[in-house]
C-alpha cells in the first residue's frame, strides 16, 4: 500500500505499447506539450509514460514506467479487454498524485497542458469531447446490446451523454469513478458484442449524474479520424528531429504540424475535376484523388502526406469496383497517354509506390 503523501504536481500520463507508430505518436504529442510549456508560467507538471519500450523516450524529460507483458495482460483481465488498461493506469497514478490526466497518443496540443489541468477541478471529469446522447444513436451496438440491461440496472438512460476518452482528467478525490468504470467494463463486456468503445462508454456511465463533465477539443487535437494523414505528418517530424526532439527547432516545428487536412485548395480541386473528365469514367475519380497527393504544399509536413492520398485513392477505387486493382490494371491505367500527361514526371514515382503498397 502506498502511504507516501500524494504529489501536488499535475501528472500528464501516456500509455504506450505495441507497434512503433504508437511510440512515434506519443513522442510527438509529448514534444507538442513541451513546446507550449515553454510559454507557460508556473508550468510545474510531470510527464509519465507507461510503456513496454523505454527507448523512444530516452531523450525526453519524462518518467518512463516499465510495462511488461504480464502486467499489461493482468490489467486487461478478466476478459482480455486491452482498453481496460487505460483506467487501471490512471487509477494507479491517482493513488500517488492529487491530479492526473491520461491522454491518448494520437493527439497534439493547441494550448499548454496547464490549460487542461485548469479544467480538472474537484468533482469534475475532463474528457476529450462529447459525442451524443445515448438515445440519439439507437443503431449502435452499445444501444441495441445494452440499453435494456442498463435501464434495468438504473445506471443510464437515453439522456446520458456519451464521451470520448482520448483525454481523462481527474482529481484524486474523484478516482472512485474509475473504480466504477472498471467494474462496469468487467460486468458488461460479455454482453457488449465486441463493441470497440465499451471503455469510454463505461466511463460515461460512471460519471453520469455523479461528476460534472467538461471537454477540451479546443485545447488539443485528437486525430482518431483520418489517422493515416496525421501519422504521415508525425513521421515526417520524427524523421527530421529524432536525434534531438527537444531542440528549439524541433519544438518550433511541432507548431507546423497542424490540425487541418492537407487537401489542395478548392480551385485546384475543381481544376483536377475538369482535367480528368477526358479519362474513361471508371478512372476519373481515381486519378482525381491521385492528384490530391501531387499538390505542392508549402508546409513540409503537409507535403509528407502525398503517399497517403495515393493509397487512399487506391482503396476508394477498390471499394467502388468491389475488387482489388491488380498489377495489370494499374499498369494499363498508368500507361494511358492522358494519365501520363496529367501526372507528368511524378507518374513513375506514384506508379512504383502503388505497385509496392499492398492493396486493401
């Protein structure tokens, strides 16, 4: 049992394990926080990283807390639900700290982390964002599978707001909400029909009519949508700054990784639409989307998204035609003289990329 007095310093917490891309996301998210903490007065916060791999964080001013496979699996029990681990980690930190905030790796900061902690007051849960009222999405698995059970339990109704748990911030005195959310996950998992978001749904139930809930989409960007585009930006930043991620240039460059989707301007998109009208109808949208990745962005991190547009063009085409684009068809389309003219000198690089990239 931990008998030490809890630290009053706010704790910014990450949970990272598995594929390299998650560690890259976390490193960039931490760097974006550090960049903004430079400008904040009284920015006395600690950053903790629970991770199976300490190496990516070696050059960052963080406390790495080793997370071995056996511990992680234990925290996922009794059903092997890995998102349960988020609540266990935050609960553990709140045993040691007066206030803590766990944030997902696929995030970056618009404002100093201190602004988030200002919203974590006693009696308040800070989440990333509200979704909708529970009863507004009756087609969801969570509604069809659980609504009657929850009504019978008396813990939720159609007016309950559902929450995005990309951010979870609490005071130590309110840690009981995590005990309840973990209890609900364990109880409801067998009935939830594999619902991916059961974890944040149980947090919604645990906080309902118990805590004031605030959100913070104005303070951070959580790129759970269009993830591949933002991962391309992050990977470009990592490639440039991995050797010195806390240098002034590296921290300044975090501001250049923006929340906007790097699409061509509207007039340019209209031009792409017009120029592709001369192609066979079944190729027009495909080449149009390929051209999205050919636009020359001034921002180097937006420019790094080009291959993502090409891969997305292929995926969309395969979904439209309900079959993969095989090598023969790809070669035939890219050999079209009009396509050669439209794509110009980039045609060969795009073709080679698509030939090497696995289809959907």
